[in-house]
């Protein structure tokens, strides 16, 4: 009743549903990382947490939407940074992709944290306090933090639950990525999602996305992608009219394009091309 749902999305019920993550070792680089989520909100009348990590009330890392307002802050006795958007997020009709890029080594203060919505950078804030140069004051990824939660925060005074669908959650440990690593603008002006399974996730990075991956409650990091490596994996990302198919799968067996099967750049979902099967009996 609330519109289209991406198949395999995880539903967070707004009362108790949450995901938690523990780290045996600290993250690669608390100065630089990227968080990415694709979610469809069901309720913005209260506060819903997208990412959070905290230790009691003294150390807090939070990305939340409260009555439509998006906030991103890190707190250690005082705010290490605090960004509150002028833009409101109150649309129940579809999914939104949000990217949060942290790089405290950036010489420009206002570029040490970047927030993107569907590939467009958010630049208007009611509050904008940025981290100091090369600071490591980030509780996300700290092994000493008691709870590191994805998509919801729980317990105590911070019992704020996410009421939303989530189809993809990504943590890139040690890299400040661009929104074009997660999607692209199509020729007709729409924001299109990209395959991110081959990104480098880092020491504690992970990928959690729709289908059996979400249903099973599993995640993958830089050395363990969802499921086993497939035997057949063809990336069409090549030149127009090419008839060469490279199998990047586990066994590396040869693949031959027959008939008029070929790569074309006229249509694609991501990369530069897709494989065209014209439909005749000899095309395979």
C-alpha cells in the first residue's frame, strides 16, 4: 500500500527490528570511510536511525532522520562534527540513496564530510560543524564501542527504531568514495543504481543487500563476497559491437558469442555496454 518495494529488501518494523555489528579489530582508518544506504521510509513523524554507534551516553555516532530532517554527528563530550540538513526527507513513495563520505585529511574544512542524496551533494545546512584536520574522533568502526548498529539504534534514552525498508547497506573502510561508485545518471536523466559487489570494502567494510543476502541476515566484507564466487561472470563493460566475452568466474572457462550476439553501448544498466541477444535461433 506504500508503493513499489525493491525485491528482497529488509523491513525494519519501527519497534524492535535492528541489525548489529561487532568488530574484533579497529577499522583501517577512522579518518576516512564511506557509508551508503538505500532505504524507503514508512514513517518520519519521529526519529529513525540509519547508522549509529555509541557507548552509553558519552560517545555517540549517529545518522538519523527526525521529522524529515537528516542529521549526521559524532559526539565525544562535545560535538566533533554536527551536520543538520535544511532539506527534508519525507517522501514515502520511493527509495532514496544516501551516501556519507568522511575524509578528515581534506585540506578544505567543508569537504571533510560530504552527504549525497541520489547522487546530488547536499550543501544547505541549518547547522554545519566539521571535524578538525586529520582528526580521528569517529566512533564508527571503533572496537571499544559497546554497540555498533546498522539501520537502528536501541536501548536506554536512545531507543529510536527504524521504520523503513532497506535494500542495500554498505560500509567502505578506509576510502572516501564518490556517489558514482554506487550509481550513475542515465541518458534520460534518472539516477540508476550500480553493482557494488566488486568494490574494495576494507578491514571492517561490508555489503548487505537484497535477496537471500538480506533474508539470511548475512553480510560480506572485502574478502568474502555474498555466496561463493560464480563459475560464470561476464562483465559486458566494453566497446560497441565487441563479440569477445571474458569469463571472470572461478573456473575461467572460455565463452563464445554465437550468431549476432554482441556487446552494445546503446543500452546499459551500469558500465559502458550490455550484451545484446537479437532473438534468432543462432544467437546464443
